[in-house]
């Protein structure tokens, strides 16, 4: 990881801005896109991306060229001026960048976790550069409807490996969901955890947490029950189970248009598994999605499950279709993927 402070950073602005004296680091000339938050599970096809605001500024930050915003007003596409390589740049306040990136600093490198390439420090902002990705798991599963077992096993093993590495290093991820994992390559065979910015670094012994933080579709029963503490690692494992189920079945294990009904279903922990899944796949899902946190597999134990080592006969039968008798319930575009803090305050 390369951290540099240039004095000053060479910032060259291109394009139209609202004020000639406007400092790029305020980033107010960039368009902020607000996500639509909904519990409706039957949304249509993804909307086309919005056209960047005409007032967007293309700027030179050190040896990088910052282009259009990718997310809100703090994540941008970037190009290395010398190599022409694509990167993603996240911009944060310089007074908080060490706190924001603390989880990255406490982890050793892992092939399935996004790595910081370089950090450039300006007077008021820190510019953090990552390798670019090739789409996220949520969009991929939604497009495929559901995955064959051999493909799901290959991808989910990488997902669980990233989580296990974090847990081994006393890091609880909390807001785990399919959208958090992105593809490292164009053929979509390698995945990585995109961000650690919602992670919690455990202090002292144990992993008890009390804050209720997460995505409604992936939240564990113990987080919804009462106001006491819960195991952060076990809650992460529950989210892994929701991810695996969704990859293999093509819908969430617990879904409802009303948040109250959704949370009731999660508390009960009852779900159905299609007979088209192999016994080992059903075994792994049931070993993860257990109401009692103490009975769930750990993230490290998930990696040792025989489903990954078995010779999966992937015939593709039922590929992209729901099992008999199930409603036409596909992975939604946004729906419960969005974090709704009002339910976890």
C-alpha cells in the first residue's frame, strides 16, 4: 500500500463548474444519485444508469485522472495517466480517512478482499485508489436467475474464504450481502469483498456486539430479537447462508413486501429448500441458517464442508426456473438489499 502526501497535489480541472474559484475537493459539482429504498420483492429490470450531470468536473489527482462518479459524490472512476489502467477512487475527509480505512490496515493481504493500491493525501481530502471490478454478485445472480451448483460452489468458497480471513483477524463485517462482492476479472470466475468500511474491529475477548446494523433481507434472528448483545461472527455467518440460498435458489429464503412480516419470518427461521438441490448443498444451507447462533457453522468450518470437495453433477436441470409450486420470486433489483437504518436504530 502506497500512501503519499504531495505538497501540493497537482489538481487540474477540466469541464464546466458552477464557480471558477470552486475547490475540487468539495466535490459539490458532482451529481448525487439517491437509491430508491423498497421492500417490494418484484421489481422490474434494472433501470439504465443515469447520465452524469453536465457540471461534472474531470480532474487530475496526482498521476490519476478522475472521471465520472460511480456512486454518489465520493466514488469515481479513475485512470492512471501513464499506464491507462482503470481504477476506482474513493474520496473521504482527510481528518477521518484513517478511521474510515482502519479495517484495511489491520488485515493482511487476501486474494478475495479488495486491496488499497494507493492513497494520495490532499489538504482536506484523502484519495484512496482500488483496482476496478467487473460487476457485483447481486446483479450477476439476478441476471442468471440462479446458479448451477458447481458455479455457486466455486464462487461461494471464495466469498466464505474472505469472511473467514476477516473473522480470524477479529473483524466482523456486519453488512454482508451479495452486492458487497464484486468480480475481479471479466470472465467472472474470481470474486472479492469490495469494501470493509462497514466492518467492526473487535476489542478484547469475544465478539459480542449490541448495535443493530445490516441489510433487512440478510439480518439474523438474534439481531431482531430484543436489545441484548449478539455474536458478530455468527450474524455474519447467517448472512452467508442467505447469500448461498439466494445463489442456488434464485430468491431470498425470507421475503415479504411488509417489513414486519419479513422480520417475523426471519425470527421463525423457517424456509423451504427445492428437491433439485443436492443433499450436500441442502445440508450446508441448513447448517448455516440455524436460529440458534451457537449451532451454526463458523466461517472457517463452512470452508471444510464436503459440498465443496464433492464432484457435483451439474446437469442444469431447472436452471433459471423456480421449483414447482414456488411463486415467481426472483432476486430483486434493489428491494431489501438497501440498508434501512430506521429499522435498526
